[in-house]
C-alpha cells in the first residue's frame, strides 16, 4: 500500500494533521494503539490567555483565528457538534488581582479577549467569588473524546490502523517502509510516548502528569467555564471536568488518593454546591522544557517529521501547527523558529 503520509499517533495533534492532509486531498494512513490518550482526557478548552498572570498565549491571535472556524466547520462535516463557545470566568483572589485584570484588559494584546466589565458574584451564587469574576471572551470547549472517535468512525474508517507502532521495524530511504505500507513521509504525533521514539528521543519532552475528576452537579450552570485554583468545565448532561494536577516526577498514569484529595480541596474552595465524583483519571501531557511545540524534520532523515509537545494548549494550537508543518513539507515554507525542532539540533549531534 502506497500513501503520501503515514501518521503515527492519534491524539489532538495526529487528528489535526490527518485533517490537514485530507483537506489537501493527500493520501494517508493513521496508526495508533486503541487506548486512551491525554487528548481523550483533556478539558479541550480553547483559551488564548494565560490566566495565572493575565498574559496572552504565544501567537494567540493567529492560533485562535484559525482554530475556531476549523472546529466549527469540522462539526458540520461529521454531523456532530464538537465545539461550544463558552466564556471563561476567572475567579479573583484579591483586590490586587481585580486591579491587575483591569490593566491587562486595556493592553492591545489582550483587549479582544478580556472583558473590562467585571462580573459580580451575585450572578453565580453557587460559586464563591468575593472579589468578582473576570470574563475571557472568544473562548470555547471542544469535546476531544467525541471528536476523535467520530472522526475515525465517519471520516477515516478505512485509513485508521489500531496498533502500536514498532520503531525498530521501520525502514527509511526514498520511501518510509513499515510492514506493507510505503509512505513518502512519516509524521510522528505520539504525545508523551515520543520519549520512546529513537528518532526524536534527544528532544527535551519532559511530560507532566495530570489527574482529573469528572463530577455530576445538577444545580450548576453549563453556560460558563470557571477558573479558580483549577478549571471547572461543563461536559454536558450536568457533568463537569475538574482539573488538573501538575506532577512532574510521576510518569505513570495511575491515579492517587493524594491527587484526588488535592483536586477536591481546590474545588471546594469555590464550588458551594453538592456534587458526585463519577470518574478519577490520569494521563501524561506532552510538555517541553521551553514550553513551545516541537515541529519539524529529523536532522538526518529528510522524510521523517514530528508534530508534538502541544501540552495543555493542544486544542488551540494544533490546527495551525498542522498547517505550518504541511506547508513546510509540501512547499518548503519555513517554520517559526520558536517551534522548529532545529532549536535543539546541537543536542542531537552531541549525542
């Protein structure tokens, strides 16, 4: 079987690259194990801001302007709504934070995303916010689990192979060879599993474990994503995503009672309503030491590529990152220096 591209991995990055190829009428095969990834577990929040410090995300405008219509149009194609436009309400912890918000909302880089008009606690008495809320606009939630499963079933059922990729079996030359597949190029989108990839294991993919809870809360509004010490995001049917922890040392996907207790403690700091814990899960995010994505060509193998390291911003960034990589491969258009894996090339040759 000959194809233009073999994609390895099918989280939010692999999905977005597959859709980029499909939209450009390129042939491809996706190979990924039948298991839950970090993308399946993600909140799926499209947020152009860093709410801890009231700063814009790197290249926020470009990512947001590409992502919102992308997910909207995709929902129409698969005949399933996967994105809901929802404001994020940031809970202020002090008068100083409230004042800092006002300053940030007046900055040119943030005025499109931060509402200068504050929201009173009285509007949402079920949530504790004695210093009011700040509203993030142009934000959304994407149901990543539904998106990935529906895309496989409805769009690429004959192009998806449910199996784990064996890097040792792969051959590279003018064509990439893997079992009965011949591909012009291969794009690895393996998330944190990328640390096991012998072609790209020189990259500083550090990973961060995140434990999350799914709760049921019948009286809580589903029209807002709340951001206190953690996120509280609606998932539909009165269920909500609660998270997440950031654990840098533990690289397992085992949940812990300590993690659950930490999440419950943070949640109860601002949620006044009774709730029921339905699920408790954990996954490893693909985070990078310099907090930028990993995008580009292998230093020595000209048809071996990478799209990884999207971390907590995968839903926001992956659509445009995929376009950048496609244009780089097909049209030799340079990648942004901040995302290009060439920034770590010295490490490869040092090894």
